[in-house]
C-alpha cells in the first residue's frame, strides 16, 4: 500500500501492546498479549475495511480493463416491478400503457419521498405517518426508566424532530398539534408509560428559551409558521426558479417582485414578521412617509429614479405639488441622505436584518414569533457544563418552586402532616429543605469553609442562584464555584426520585 516505515511501526505498536485479562469468579486474573487479530473496539478495524476496499476497487478496475468483467448498466436502473403509474384525470388506453411499461396502476392520494401526494394539504390524515412513528418510538421507551433530564433530551432529539420535514411543507392542523404536544407533556412528566402524573410547570413556560426560564422546547404552531416563512423568503430571494414562476402565473405578483398577491387580502403573521425583518438596500418609504405620499411615481425602483445621462448622475424626483414652507426642512433632510447614495450596477437585493448574515434563519424567525418577556431567570447558574441533566432539571424545578414538597401536596388536596423530615421543627417547603433547614445550613457551612467564603442566604432558591455567580472566588475556583449549587442539590434529586 506504500505506507512509510514510521507509520508501520505505529500500527504494530497498537497491535502488539494490547493485553487481556480473564475474570475468574468475578475477579480479573493475569494479563496476556494477543497473538492474532484485533481486539474488540479497536480503532484500526474501520481503517482495515477501508484499505481492503481500496485493494478490491483496484482489482475490479483491472478486471474491467482486461475485459474479464462487464456491467449491464452504468447507473441505477428503474425497477418497474416496484413502480406504479398514477393517472391524473381520465387517461385513454391506460391498460395498454401499463402492459407496455410493465408496472402497476396507482391512484391519488399516494406517498412520494415520504410526503403525501395528491391529498388535501390541510387534511389531518396526511399526518397519520408522523403519529405512527411517534407511537412506535414511545413503545421502545415504555419499559425504560429515564430521568426527567433525559426525557427533555429525547423530546428535543426525537419526538420534536419527527414532524419537522412535513412541517416545512404543510401547515399542521390544530388537532395534530394538540395531540403531539400532549404526548410530549405526558412523556416529560410521566415517563415512557405515559402515566398521569402532575404537570408541575406550565407548558408555555417549558417551551420558552432556557435563558428566559424554560427548557428550550418549541411550540409546534409557531415553529410551523417559522418553517413556512422560509418559503416566503425564498420567493423573494430566488429569482428564476420554476416553482416561483408557477406561483407568479397562478396568483399574480405583488409589489417589487418579492411576494405573491394574497387571495383574500388578509395579512398573515409571517407576512408581518417579514415586514419587520426584511430590509431593502434603500428604504425611503419608512424614513419619509410624508414625502412618499406626495411622490408622483410611488412604485418606481431606485434604478428608474436615477438619471445616468448627466456627468455624475442625478436623482430624478417628481412630486405632485409644490412644497410648503414647513416641508422644506424635511426635503433638505431627504436630499442630504440621497446625496450619499448612488445606485450601483448590481442587482437589487433583499436582506434579513434579524441576523448578521442577512439570510433568513428559522431560529431567528421563531424568536420573533415568541413574545416571551425577560423574567430575570438565573439560567447561567442552572445550565452549568458537565452537570448531569437530571440534576439540572431538579434545580430548574426548585428555582420555579415547583418541587412536590409537603406544602405543595397539601395545596393539591392531600391530607398529610407537614413537618420537615430533617429537623422536625418547621413545615417542609422547597426553600426550607434546600436553604433554611438547620441541618442543611450545616452542610452549606462546610461547603463555604472549603472555598473560604462568607455568605448570607437570600429567601428563595431563585434568589440564591441569581446572586451566586461572581468573580470574587478567583478564576481558578470559578468553575467549581458555579457548579456547587447543582452538585449540592443532587441530594434533592435522589429524594424526589
């Protein structure tokens, strides 16, 4: 293969240095080297397959060049036995065509590339495939114990991603949205068995960003609108695509050739988003609406208003009437701005101003659709790197005060005596068992003694985490200091479970 001697020595070192041990009565006994083959999980195994593939490729090429091998087709061939022909309307001599092609006869609606073909795009039954995939995946998790933090990860990576492909093409019916979000809620709080456990935090809060107090899950209705808004952007950005030409012919063209006309004149939500987020290179309409109302040519482009015949070029502005004295200052400001602009020979472009790249992003459009206010949530003290997700989830619950302590169980109608099981002196609440209990305070004093910090505790867990971060412990101990609350609350996780 032409490998150098140094590389060969490296590989031999990997092969010859491996040693094995055998368990005898559960105890490892002795070590011995291997004599043949590779150990299981050896990183060299994939490379050996690649090298073997290269040798096989060379041998096959030589056989083809020598005339010993020949192929019946250079590329993929259509398998007519697995294909079907779908007539649209009445097709004459359909039976003869089927016999000649050797395929089956299909009918609409059908499936093509995983999407429904020929079905009404708002019919709920076209989402049956998505619902079936969700049910099958939940069946795999039914017998497994998964922590709440792990459930959040599974919802984001699996349950929430299953309908994405179809959501980017069709508008999801409300009945399907309600069903999928109910499945996500029940799985988050009840586990794989979908038990009817208490939903401690509102779904609207769960679906907000992490830095605003949520878990970063997404509302399907808003995500669906953001995904469909991508097509409005592509309509404005793409110039000569066939699908755009079809829409232009069928529905007509709106102003400045960047959006189609609406059938009923209503302004949809993603149209309003684009109005706020799409900016043209020159935007005089919003800067000078009064002068725009007086313009003789309101629908002209910048290129049409620019007179290139003069030596340095000039703006050719026409208004419906003469200016009043109080309008002269406004005209002066307008001309002052135009003096710094000259139309370039490049084609006009449209920009997305919510991001730095100028390109439409679904994530940015979704953020515009979500109107969540800043709650001052101490997210940086909760979502700490290298802390287990189940611990982080419990800290998140405790910050909202939603842990099922005895006081909260009493509010839900359960007749239970309420006293702290640690000190036995006061009533049990999330702030008491994590901060103010005398037994817990002794543990906090030990922790503060290790880092040599004096601390006065606030009233609630949320206030503790909000005031926790700081540079007073020094850079070397800052990472440890930031993780102390989450690690300390690990005891609370075990108690909750």
